[in-house]
């Protein structure tokens, strides 16, 4: 009896009227479907029937169909354009050996930090973390583990294990928490020094800031602690409005988000202010490796100069919602909610799992209360979009949700490059006119 290869369906895109699947038999792509219906074009069907190996052509055609759908959504001047990025916009970016990681990678780093799996298991047992897989191994949920540890540290103060490398070290729960936080901060202090390593983030900023000067600046919210967007902005000569003063030392105040940069007086055309190109708003609702709290002020400083106890980072814990009511985080979340309520708003979510309930509730409110709101979700898995993913069911019923299985780098490459609204040309025109006067 002939053994048939296992058939899997990889969901590439989900929206009202279209659930795009790429069918795979073993290692070969064999069909493209909308739900259960094949939508493979006739020319590819004919080639497949002639037993030609067209696996890559089928895959490429499906990817083009997918990108065409979100390209249509983004290939015009959106009045209020917002981006919300999670770990997916940092994963595998960075120079040298230190690159952006996902949460389960940080769990593995924590095991190494505490001296091995046995000590990590002891820590889990001490704080009553009991989530395990079918093989009896602890699930790599660092957020839940640290949440339980924070609750336990005041009640369990004894040493739970001892390590010895150069010097003997005794670890209690508070020590483990503090060392893991230090490790997270260090691992998120990423660098993109080379042009190659910064290319994706620079290209992203270049494309999203090509906007008519008469509409709002693009707003970029990132939940990542790293400074990849800031570094790319510096390399590309962008101006960031991030809530910090333009003077040194850079001190945070929410009023700076209301500022803009214009060319005035001798640099006017038609007696109107001319907005400087390459400007965007940057918000970091979970903090940043280079934010430091000193007394009543928040400063920007070099990440390596900030001790973890002075860091303004909402570390992975289930009480993130509570921290979001503290400054400067409250300012960021208020701005996010206000932006979602504006007319003609599109939110593009990249590499975020919707694990933060307060952020999810704000997006749900926008879907329910803002009739002109559009939601585009960009996430990637080898296995595609899952049926239990957030908004999967809603995407079939609503015309304003689209879910796409795409990496950040591929999304940036496929993102529309609207050259007609390149403000650098506008800026050059202003300069030519004034130089001639």
C-alpha cells in the first residue's frame, strides 16, 4: 500500500472573504486555497498535471497574493497611521553575537545564568511555578515565573541554591529576580552599527515617513526595550519626537509629544509653515534600556551606565497593567488610546502576541467604537496563522481586520514605497526657492 505524505495547510492570510492557505504535502507545496477551495491559477494547474516540480512557483504565487492584499490597504495616504511593534521587530537583529531574542530564548539564558537546569527547576519549585508540558518539562513562560517570584520573595527569604565559579554565591529568590532582570536588560541592549544590520529598520522608517505634510506624523509604538529604531533613525538623519527634551540632558515631559519641527520665515512657500521631512513620533509603553529615573525626573542615558534598580523598564510580569498607570508609561498609554479613537486611523501591529490585556482592551474598544478604524496584524510562524490566534474569528466577520503571516523584514520589503510623497523632495524645493530669493 502506497504511503501518502502528510498534508498540512499553512494559513498565510485571514480577512473577510479570504482565508489564504498554502497546501504542503511533505516538503512540497502543492496547492493554494481560499478555505477549502483551490484558487491555483490555470497555468500552474497545467504545469502541475504535467508532473513538473513547481513547488517554489506555487509558494511564490501564494506569497504574491498575500502581499497584494495588505499592499492595497497601505498604498495610500492614511490620515492617522500607527504602528505597534513587539519582539518580532527586533528578533535576530543586531551586530555580532548579540541579537534580538524572544521570551523563550530569555528563559534559556536564565537557565545558564543561575547555573543550570537543576537550579532553575529549584527556583520554579520554590515560587510554586507548576506549568509543564507533556514531557514534564517547565513551560518557558518567564513572565509568569517572575510574577510568582515577586509574590514569593517577601515570604521565602532563605537561600534556595548555591553556585560556585570563581566565587561562591548564595541565591535567594530576590537575588534570582534581580539577576534575571539584569540579564534581560543586557540582552536587550542591542547595537546595529553596520549598514547591513540597520538596513531593515532604516528602510522601514524611510517608507512610513513618506507622507503628505498636511496630515499627522506617523506614530510608532514599540513594546521593545531596545533602541534599534532610535539607532536606525540616527543613521538615516531622522528626527524623533519621543517625549524627551531636545536639549541636554534629555528630560522626559509629555508636552514634548505636542511639538513638531517646521521650516519657517525665510523658508516659506505660499506663506505656510513647511514641515521638516523625516520626522516621526516614538512611544515606548514598556520603557527602554536607556531610560533612567533619578528622584522626580526621567532622563535618557547610556544603557550601560544605568543600574537595573534605576531602569525604567516594565519587566515581564503579570502586573504590567498596574505599572502602566505610572509615569512615563501612563503618558504613552494615554497617547495610544487617544490615537486609536481618531477618525481614519489604521493600526499596524507587528510581531506582538497580544499578551498585554490593557493594550488588547484598547484595540478592542477601537474596533467597537471607531467606525473608520482599520487593524492590520503582521506576525510570523513557520506553521502559519492559528485558528486560536487573537482576532482570527473576528477577521472573517469584519471588513476592517486583516491578519498576515509575515516576518518584519519581508513586510518592510513589501511595504509600499510612495515616492510621490517623499518629503525630502519637498524640502529641496523649499531650499531652491529660498536660495533664489
